[in-house]
């Protein structure tokens, strides 16, 4: 990243961040003690970036991270960088009712996040989805005021298109764009990623394993809980799931030949795109357990040469995924898709 270093520190030069959403919401039940232990293990391994959203289980995720930071060794706690998304409106039943990017709302959301996290500043602050009723300049301007006051260090964005990225960058310095990017979600390659690179904006790639779909661990007969987002995700339904897992089977053959896991291959592919495309890309991994974290960090030791990359792209072509990234109603909120 040009203006902010995210991910891992130490002898490894590549970077991976920890996405903590699944420790609180959307992917079924999680173990609190194991979640905190996983955050501690990530910090101990040199991971610096902890990503959350104030609306993940209505503040639960921020409180969880706050507890993990309080109970971590001081040296590890001090190296942690918090990335927070805000703006999504929830109700007591867990429903969603749009996004609020008004300046007054930005300040309000930030005040609560600082308290829940137990920190005196947020390292990267970003609206989760563009508020269609508020110009991005107003939302970004409000975050810029928080930067001036020391409550926020850097301004980020999430799931916005190239035009919005340019408008935001003309308002205030933008450090990072968080957006979905994986072997089977490659829509940013045509315009958004080149624009971010041109503007010197780093990319935090979430969904690098497509919510576990291309992790190598998801099976065709797996039953999902009603509160698991994937039970409504188009890519996990019926024939779509079968077609997508066929892609995973093809990827597994390449992984087996290299003696690494499918997940490590998929993460290493995202890491390799930074060098190939002269872009600053930090993959976020959504590990909820220490064993999954260990597997993900192993991707930092995987080297993919040109032949490997060609084989991966042949096995999983850019437009091969079956089904949209989100249900139709949620796709409507993605400025990055417009």
C-alpha cells in the first residue's frame, strides 16, 4: 500500500490481514474463546490488520476485537491496525435497512466504534457501501475531519466503482479500497484495480476464498444453518454449487501437484496479482480457528511461477463462476457493479 502498510510484518514480505466478521455473524455459530485465541495467534504470527464492521452482529465483533486487544501482549497490541466499516443500518431482528453516509452519522458511528474497540483511533475507516442519497464527497469529507482530529488515521472505501474512487480521491487522500477479489470474483480487473493503482490506492481483497467455496473444505452435501449467509448466496445453490465445486476440483489437482492446499493456492494467486498488476493488494482471510489461520498463512510460502499461474487460469477461467456474488437485492447496493 502506498501510504499505509497493512497485513504482516517480519521476515515475510507479502501481507495478509485477518477478517473477523465470521467470528460474530453470517457464517453460523462461532466459538468466542477460539475466536480470541485466533486473533492472538494472528498477532503473534505478525499479522497486523484486523478488519471488522460496526454492524457485524450489531457491535459484537468490535467488542470481541476489543477484548482480544486488551488481553494481547502489549507489543502485539501496539502493532495491530484496525480497519472498520460503518454505515449499514440494522434492526433488532437482524434485518438490513440501507446505508447512512451523512456527516453527522459518520461522526456518530465512529464514536461508538472507538468505545467498543477500546482504542483512541481507528486506523482505516470506510463506509461499507455507498449511500446513494449522500454524495461520496460529503461522506469522505466527514472522515477527513475525523482524521484531522486524530480519531482516524486513514480514509478507506468499500465496494465502489472507478468513478466514485476518483471523486473520493479528489476530495481527500484515500489509502485503501476494500473489495471482493478472488479467482472466481475478478470483476475489478478491468477498471477498478487499474484506477486504484493509478491513484496510489491500495486494495484490501476480501472473499479470497469466496466464503469458503474455493477453500477446498466445502463439500457438496454440507448442510448450512439458517443464519448462515451462504444458505442464501447464489453461488452455493443447486447447480451453481455443483459447477463451482467442479472448479475447485480442477484447482485441487494443481494444488496437489505443488504439495499445498487448495486454500493456500487460491490465496497465493491473489498475492501474485499484486506483482503481476503492479498493485498493492492485501488479501483478507476469514479464519475463525487457529488451524485455518495456520493454513492461510502458509500461502505466504507458496511461490507460483508463470506456468503455475497459467495452469490455474486454465482450470478456473475468469468468467467461470456460476451465480452472482450476492443475492439480487444486495447486488443493487454495490456501486462497484454499476
